[in-house]
C-alpha cells in the first residue's frame, strides 16, 4: 500500500497534476538576453545596469546573462562571442567606443542573433549589423551646454577661459559632447581653451589629472568654465579646484552631463552651474524593442530620449527627491 501511495504521489508530481498554474514562465519559454555592459565607472552607468537588471527578470519572461567589461573593449568582444556560443536570443551591447565592432557583430548576425545597442553607438559600414539603438543624442546635449556658455558670457569682451575634461576617448558620449564644445570654441574668438584633459568619465582620474594641471598653472591664471563630460568628472574636478582655493559657482562655472541625484544636489548648492540631463533608465525601452521584434515587427532603428537641463534656477528639492538615479 505504502508503495502504491508512493507511486501515485510520484505520478502526481511528475505530471504536475494538482498544481496551480505556474506563476513564472517555463524555463524553456524564457527569452535569453546577453548584456555586455561597459563597466561601473560612473553613477550613470550603475543606474543603467540597475535599469537593465530590473527589467530582464524571470518573472517578466527573461533570463539575463550580464557581463561587466570593466572599461575594456576586448572584454566586451569576448563577452559577445560567448553569448553567440551560448546561443542567446538577443544581445544587448553598450559599446565602450565606436570602432572595432564589425567582425564580432557580423558573427552575431551570421548566428541570427539580433543585437540591440544601448547608450553609445558603433561606427560600422553596414548598419544592418545591429537591429536597433536606444540612447541619447550626445551632440545635442553638448549643444545645450555650449548655448549656456554663450548666454552666460555674452557680455564678456575679454577671454572666456575653459578647461575641458573629456570622457573615454572614442566613445559616442565623448565624441558628441566634445564635438559641440569644439564647434563653440571655433565660433567664438574669445573662448580660450586652457587645457583638454582625459578624465575617462571617472571621479578618481579627473581628480588626479585636475590636481596635476592646477599645480602647474600660474597663480594668476583665471578659469571661467570647467566643461566636464559627466557628473563624476565634475565631482573630481570640484574636489581638486576647492583644494586649490577656487570657489565653484563664484570664480569657476562647472558644467556636467548626466544630472544624477548627487550632481543635482551640488547644482542646487550652486557648486555645479549647469547639469545637462542624460537618462540612464533605458531598460524599459530595450524591453519594448525586444517585444516588438518578438511580435515580428521591425523596431525603430534609433530611439533618442528627450532630456532636460538643470541650473539652480529651475531645480527644486522635489525634483531631487523624485530622482530615481
Ligand atoms: O554620461 C557617463 C558614462 O555613455 C551616456 O558614460 C554614457 C556616459 C555617461 O560613464 O557617466
């Protein structure tokens, strides 16, 4: 009898009889998404990764494979190849820099795996190597900053002295933001580029290069604007400037991109003059793109999100408290 009960119980378990409908999709129905992230160099990047992780969950029908390349493009190429071998359904790639992607994207295409680019772009001859791109217009962001400088210094007859701290060389965010500033410099005779430094989008590197630069600067040299290509560079620059006695918001106007919560706080305090928004919450848009491909549609090739800009004039505590990142 005992044996019989055991057998019946086993059969019930095996056939799933008596079970309520599973809440989660069956393992084999999950859409497998391989994500190759640049790294964790900035607050923006961390928020971007969180956004992906909150969307690509099993309860939402996904299995996510997440690889952090630690700011090394070669690691991303290896990750993409691994995803191809694992026969994932989609590859989501946040490319470190624009060049060097042709062969690995070709391999993904040969394997029939759609690649969705997030945040930055790739510079490839054949744009059918990726299915879609979701991100920001970095040149437009740079234009906002340049327009702000033009307005702020429109009455200045003498030089406007600018220190430019660049992001990771060759990345779309660097190219677009740098491109806009360089155009501004060319268009205004009195804009004087004091230095162009590589901050690699990190606080630590910017602090280091900025300290070194300020140490070599003649004491009488004025700095009007420090154009930082992201928030974390601004944090490092402010630290270095204040250490050398500069008053940010009075002697020097610090500009940054991203506008994450910590930058907005500094903006409200007046230490950051302008924070141009760059929205990292791209997970839901990537999800929409995948869902439309699943339904047999061709997704929009480029999806740029609308963004704003902040100064102490339009910022409120409410905006800061409501900031998700
Ligand atoms: O501005 C910066 C990051 O590509 C938009 O990369 C991204 C940039 C962002 O590390 O903080």
